[in-house]
C-alpha cells in the first residue's frame, strides 16, 4: 500500500457544522462534501468512480464517553465526523481507501490498495456489465449458435467472480445468460431463470470488455460441448397475472385504533426508537443496511452495536465456471445498496413507520433511500399463561413484538431481515430467504447429486447460506465475558442412586477463537457481566444465545471458499474488540483471498475474559432445492434469539396488562361460517405492487 | 391378565344408531352407554371408578376403505362403533381394560390388568388426594413444626409418583406442600410456588391414606433435617392486580371484515375443516386432546393421523423424593382432560371458531369440554417475494396461516399446542411451554448445579421436556418410506479441482428403529412415496421433517426414567404400523416400568420400506431455569415443520393473490407519533380472564 494524496489542499463545500450524533449515518451534505474533498485531492478532471462513502464510526472509547454523558444528561463531548471512502480512478484498477475529516475537510488517510483488493459492485456498474456482455460480438456469435426464435430477448445476470487463484487478479464479473420467454418477449418481468443458456461471458471492469466466453458443462460430468441449437422449454412465471389465483382468502387487517405503541425521535440521519422499556438508535449504511446502536432496556445497557456482519453463499457444483459461485452479498454488493423501497400494505401489516437512509452513488453524490426499514408492532401469540386449576382463574398476556424489517434483493435472491423485540427482554434476529434460485442449464435425462431439477432443462444447484450476526455486547456496562453452559448426567453414587441426576457446568471462554455448539450437551453460550450479580441468586447477569444448528462450510480447508469465508466454520467467533473490525469476512470480500476476517482476528489468541469483546453468531441453511422453491421460493425462516438469563429479578413481562377481550376485540366466527368468497384483485388503482415502469 | 366379565348380558340404554363417522369421538350418549354396559357386567352396586371412556378407533384397514368411499362419493361401508374403557373397582387396585361394541352393547374385551399397571389421575381424584394429604394427622403434626403464622393456608400439589422399583407396586401420589402468602391468605390464586415447604406426604389411592411422610433435603447434599420453623419469604405473585402494569401498550386488533377464510363442517362430535386447499378431520380425546385425521391438500392425501403422542418431564435432582419427578403428562393425566376452556379475546386474536370436546368422568358420565380448540387465521409475514432489480417490480404475497390451538394446564405448567397450516403446503406443530416452575425449598446461601434459585429459599430444578409427535403418513396413498438426505464434501479430483463441490446422498430406512439427526451432515428425514414420482424431476414425492435439536434424556440407560420414556433417546422413531400403537411411552405410563412403548415396538426390527409405518418425531427443551422464568415463565417455543419436497410441481403458494394495500389496509404512522397512552384495565365487566369463582 502506498499513501498518496493526503491533501491539506483547499476543502470545498464543507458540511454544515450541525451537531450530529456521533453514530448518525452521513447526511447528504456530508457525503457530497466528502467526495468533493477527495476529488479536490486529485488533479482537475480526474474521473473518480466512488464505491463507498459512509460514516467512519468514531473510536468506541470516544462514543462511550459521549453516550455516558448523553444518558446522564450532561454536556456531550465534541466528536469529529469522519467519512470512510472507497474509490477507483475510473476505468483503472487503482482502488483507494480514504478517510476525510468532515469538520476540517482534511484528508486523514488516502491510500492506493494493493493487489487482490477489489471493490464491491454498484448499481450503475452492474447495468453497464449486463450491457457490455450482450453487446460483445463474440457473445453474439455464440448466442447465434443457439438459433433462438425470432424476437428472443437474452438477459445477462452479472455475478461476482469469486476467486480461485487462477487468473483472477483483475476485477472480473461472470455473466450468466438467460432467455426471456420467447412467446412473450415483451414481458420485462418474465422469469428468465426458467430458460438458462449455456454461455457465460467474463467481463473485466477496468475496460468493460469481455475477456473470455465460458461455455458450461450441461451433462453429469465436466465435458464442455460446443453451443448447440437451444430447446425452448415452457416458461415458469411467478407474476400473479400468469396464475389462476386463489379466490377464497379473505382480508385480515391489523388495526391499531389508538396508534402504535412506539415513539421515533429523528435527529438528522439518525433515529432513536423507544418501545416498551426498549430504547436504541438506528443507523443505515451501504454495506450492512440496518444497524442498531446503544440498545438499552429499562435504562440498562445491553448492546453497543448489532448488525448483520456478513453472509456467504457457496455453491456445490465443482465444475468451471460454477465453482466460483461464492457470493458475499454484503461485502460484494451491500445490504444498504440493495435495500427494497418498502410499500405500505405490501411488505408489512398494521401501523407502519418507515425509516429512510442515504447512501452514495458512483459519482460521489448522495442517493436518498426511502422506506428502507419498516417499523411496526405485531402480535406474537401468548406471552405467558397460567391457570390455577383449583379456581379456574387464568392469567394470560399476549406477547407484543416490535419489528424492524429490511428487505434486500440480491439479483435473483431476496432476504427479509428483521430485528424483533418483545416485552420479556428478548431480541430475535430473523432471516427469511426467498426470491428465485440461481439456475443453470442441464441436458434432458440427466441427474446430478449436487443439484435439483426444478423445471425441464433447469438445474438449481445446492448451496449454503451462511450468515454472521455481529453482537457487540455491553451488558450493564463494559468488561463482559462469554461463557457456556452444558448439561451432563451425574455418575451413579449414593447421591444419585437411581441414575436420574444431571447437572449444569459452566465454562468461561478466556481466549479469542471459533467455538461450536454441542447439541448433545445442550451447550448454550451466554454473554455475562461477572461484575454485576443478580440480586436474588447472585449469578452474573447474562444474555444467552439461541441459534439453530447449521452445517458448516462444505468446501475443504485448502479451498479459496474456506479461506475467504472466515466465519463459516464455527457457530460462534469471539474476538477482542478493535475499532473497525466490523465484517466477519474482511473489509474487502470481492475476489478476496482470506486473511482479513474474523478467523484471522481470532488467531490473535487475545484475552476475551472480562474485557471488551465482540461475538459473531453464525446461522445458515444448506439449501438443497426442492421443486417447490421454483419459480419463486417460499420463505425459509431462521431465527437467532438473545434472551436474558438472571439479568432481571423476575419475568420482565410480568407487568404486561392481561389479555382481555375489551382490549383485543376478537370476533366469534359463527358456526357453519360460509360467507361468499372475495375475488382477489390485482394491480388496481392505488395498489402498490404493480410495475414502477 | 385374566379375562372376566365379557358379558353378553342385558345391554342398557344403547347409543342411538346415528351413523357416526368412524373417526368421530364418542358422543355423550355413547360414553354413558359404554359405562352402562360395563356397569351391567358387574353385580349391582359395584362401585366402578372410570378412568377413560374413549373411542376405540376401528382398524385402519376398515377406515381406509371408508375414507376411499367417502372421497369418491360412493356408499360408505358400515363400521361398528366401539368404546375403549379403563376403570377400577373403586377403592381397590383392580384396574381393568375393556372394549364395548356400542351398536350391540356387547362387551368384547374386559380384563383385569396385571401388576405394575396403573391408571392416569383424574380431576376429582386429584382434589381428593390434596385433601387427604392435608387432613392427615401425621402431616398436620409435621406442619405444626414449621410454626407457620396464624391463619396460614397450606396447599398440596399431588404429583405422579414416578417409579424407581422401590416400594412402588401400589398406586401412589407424592404431594408437595406449599404455603399461600400468609400476609394475604384470602387470595385463592396466590402463587404458592414461591413458598415451598419441606414436607411431602405420600398417598395410596386405594384407600386415600397417607402411607409415608417424606422430608426433603434442603441443602446441597442429601441430608434430611428434622422439620424446623419456616422462614416466610416475601411473596412473588403473577396476578396482574399485584403488578404495576405497563400503561403504554396500545390495542392491536385483528379484523376480518369479510369473515374467516375457513369452513367448518360439524358432524356430531367430529368436525372437518377446509381452508386454502387443506382439508382434514378434527378429533379430541381424553389423552391426546386434539387429533387430526385424514389430512389432505388439494385432494391428495398426506397423513392418516397426526397427534401429540406423549411427553416426558424428568427432573435433575437425584435426591429422594425428587428423583421420582418424571411426569408423562398425557399418559399420567391427559391432554384432553387438562384442556383449557379458551376465552374469546384472551387466548387467540382475530376471528375465532371454537371446537368442543366430550370426555368421560369418574362415574362413567360424559363431561362436555367447551372451547377446547380454537381455530383462527393469522398473518405469518411475507410468504414469498421477488423484485426484478431491472424494472423495480416487486411480486410479494403474505403467508396466511390456519391455527388449531389447544392449551393444557398440568398443575403448575402450561403447554400451548398448535397445528399451523400455510398456503405453501407446510404443516407446523408448535409447542409453547409456559406456566409456573415446579419448586422446592432450599436453605439460604446454598447453590446446587442441578437447579436455579428463582426466589429467596426457592429452588427450581433443571428438567427436560421431551415431546413425541406421532405422524402416520399416507403421502399420495399408502406404502410410504422413510429416507434421509445428507450432504458431504466431494473429495478433490479432476471433477472437483478447487475443493468446493459437495453432494447429497439419500439413505433409505429399511428397518424399524430409533434414528438420529446428524446436524454436521445436514441430515434431513423425509417421508416419501416411491411409487409416485414428481412429473418434472422424477423424484419420489415427499415431505421433509424439520425439528429443532434437543438433548436426549440424561437419565442413564439402567434408570427407570430411561426405560419408561421409550421415545426420549432418539430424534426419530419409525415402526411398522399396528392398530392401537398410539402412545410412544406405552399405553399405561403412570408408575410404568417400560417395555410397552415405541422403543419396544422398534425392537421388532420390522420392515418399514414401502409399507405402512408410523414416525414419532421427538423435540424437547432442557429447561435450565432462569430467574426470568419465575413467577411465571415467558413462553419457550419449539416448532416441528413438515414441508413438501418434490411433492408439487412448483411453489404451491404461487397462486396466492399478491399482497396489496387495498386488501391489507395498513396505516402509515405519522412522524413523531406520540399519542396519549391508554390505561390498561383489568377485570372489567365482560372481561374474560377474571376468576370463575
């Protein structure tokens, strides 16, 4: 790395000196100021391709002082606002990382990054890559060999190139080509994934040229055949106008006659939410999307920061070029960039509040992102109940939940990501995987053990989704510890004469590393504060982690897949806290080679006992496609829970008012209920899910 | 066993010959007829204590012929109605099992059961046991030693006796004693579990006498001290009137302006439900509570019968008398017997339909059980979504669910049990554990590794909840098979040069037995019909099973706990079908000794390939109590899923109408939303959760 352009040159259009919260995302003016500062550090007319302009979060030590003052209603210290910037000299491989002080306009850091460090994709770039692939004469010549019907439209899906160490020093994209239903070529929303083509151009982003055209193996082995005339199969559309829709589903409305129970306080680009003793700050950035800061319950601190840190999706087909399909959707693209504009009545039910975001574009401008997070309450069923069988008196409360939901579209796939809070002091992170399977062509009559045929001629290859949730704890203050409980049978003895006894043993984690759940031992990880004891039972206050089992990465330990996905091999990673260590797969995941993520940090073998540490919780799906997952997949749901353990002195939901008909207003359905069914209507005036075009 | 009283004697008051469905639960008149037949088989004035009078389900082969005719709208065969009966000669240990043909009034079977076979408890009996314990002079003398405050009320909780082979031939109950808050002794719903006493009378149900008074160890070892003056600790109430309730939770109503989307057809004691291509029959019985029969989707058969088969709750404290705490709540008491009368607006939200049940009482009469199952729809969040990033068009549907919920109160604990159906052809069985921990006294300053102190002087001992869901499959007809998929890394080769490939391998289960999930291999069990192939990809139609991991029973293999809980040691049991093999822990679990449940059936090593078999799916919680679980426990939720795998030819929810504001009527919450909070009100006129007294 070489430092260059650490300019103290003239600083144009500084952001107005508004007293932003130190954790507030960059504002529109801050983004444009930052890019202006960087542009000014280069000779005039240097064309910069900005990749990221985002808040450089201040050192945690500074923020903690700020938060302490804030919570104690004392004067807050001044913390300088900084922008983190990634950019290229456009149409070159010169990829830079910079930090700009927004108050002074000083460039604090501005370096050309070394070989094998590549930026994420951006929207304009993806569209340009699509186009470059389809306009290439060589690609056209290959497509011609398919002898597609008159008027056929070919669609190009750019994919991150992955990395295998073979000719991948350049920043490349692998395009997968598909055919729009030729019988209905005017349908711009046709599901082209039902008609995959065996041709895959590779594009270099330096000059946007096709450097190679890969042909795909379409049999059971890795033989590559020359392109042959394409057999057009029937379409398989997911759009409602191509279905015979059900007509017997009646409306279900969530009505809150007195409004929602939460309060939102907006301060510039930052918002704080208060709901049922919970209070936290919400941020939004290009990479992680939704981020929560300073999460508190009943004025006690719980977490400094919560976010989805990373995800990796390696595919099972080992044949070139498919073996490189291993996406890091956050680092290679960005959960913020890909966040859906959520629509009232489509993506959430009830009384909805929307939060907006601001991210940067490739010119260094600001892009307002509207409705990227929806906030609403939902009923979570019964929260607790007990009936005294002697008197018949039932005490029952419903569990109300607060949901912060964001939805991202990653080309074919969708992820619905939500933090869910309840009245029992519990936080849940819910992931719903939906969208369309990434498909490839397969010859008729072939079966392979690494994929499922989901449509004639269409193979959906097995793949893993491995998610990493970053949890930066602050349970009743700093200096927490990670421990785990396990249950073991007691040996037979005079104390245990019938062989029925068992006991729980706690193990404290002292060193950074990757740790696994042993389901056979009921191993349960807990974040504790050993300095704060439960007033009744003297146990350290704690939150336990409940995450579903998942199969660890299947790529072997010498593979690039394994080396790059540094979080994919353990249920839990714990590392000592260092500013800037946010992304479990490393800061730059696109065509990465490993060595910069959480496995590497854990290898420091730091002390993590009674100090500041961070936990990365992994969860995942080994998605063996079913035909039911096509042409669009019913949500597969994963939940990670964090629940108090001896943190309170009794059930924190004990003070929830009882569940009563006067409040809930349920309705008795009459016997033999047979109302006329209601016709479902599509795309009426005022409807929300019709095309934007 | 000796056969006796197989009377062909006069058959009084026969049930009217109404053409009941063969799977319909016994009606009121059928129950009373059955008991009358049995009474008539004995000399006049013989006092019988009935335990169970329930439908003896006809042989499956007969029912299948009936269902086949029913679905094909052909004349149905006549199937005789039979009652299964358990009874004692009152105040003796003579426990009988009988079957009565209800049409003819013939006693088909009537046997005295052998030693070590004991009946479940019943409501009247439990109240009598409570009373017997408290009225015993020896018990009174021990209580006197506690020197309780004037006006103290002692409560007796009868517990099943468990079995350890030591002096437990007789049918016994172990009573645990508690103190009602002496400062508030008039509060009949006071949480006595906060004030446990160290005295435990044991009652024989033959003569309702105390046979022994156990004193409890209250330290860290198994020393038993003489009863000392009791230190009264503060109360810990769960009732709302003892809390300072939250005032900032606003109403959330589920409104279905056009009514519910399901239809219920009642035929006598049986109901069929139709909803969104689903159709099934609902039964209800004393032991299992809610049972589903003949579950079909879009006119294709899926399951012959679904029910919670059994549950076992062994406790971790190995010391006498606690080592015997190992309850089988279904077999020892009955999910039907203990079913809550559900209240509108308290237990479910929205448009609710209630189903009733009928069970028998100890005199052989019928007990109507109102509102034991609530049926309602709920919103399950987004069902599927895809946005075309090129056009911005989003297609999204919400997942509507149909819920059949039943709640049971087992003394201190509650279970909320629900079958949940969705529009993607999926069934979920949800278990919520709530209610009050079973507590015992502990000396001050003591910690033990087998329990948690949840209140001063109160120990909540670790315990396992192990559930067994019985699934009798009929996927596209009979002759199904069980198989499992596992994913393995491919070895490096020319085919897999980068070490990234993996494959799925299917193993077919040929023999009955206990099988386990290997999370490291993503082992996934599937029920298949190999005779019916998916029209697109040729795979056998299948449903997969997704169940959460759980720690298997911790009691050792030589223990009575292990021998009795025959389902507790494997994730999956599969056995060849035999009529009457319904309960995984065996037909008679109270003080059972093993050898009569699913482990024993599996030991037949029968063929289960392409034949009629039954799967028992286990799930569980190793409940290490937190102080947050007291004085009443926030729901802990377990879900077992069954999802189609290559059963349909595409996503079965593709035809769900799109999610639109015109249908959903969501509301935008205005910024800075700060409405006045609403006061929660308790026990208003018309409210549902106030005392019945």
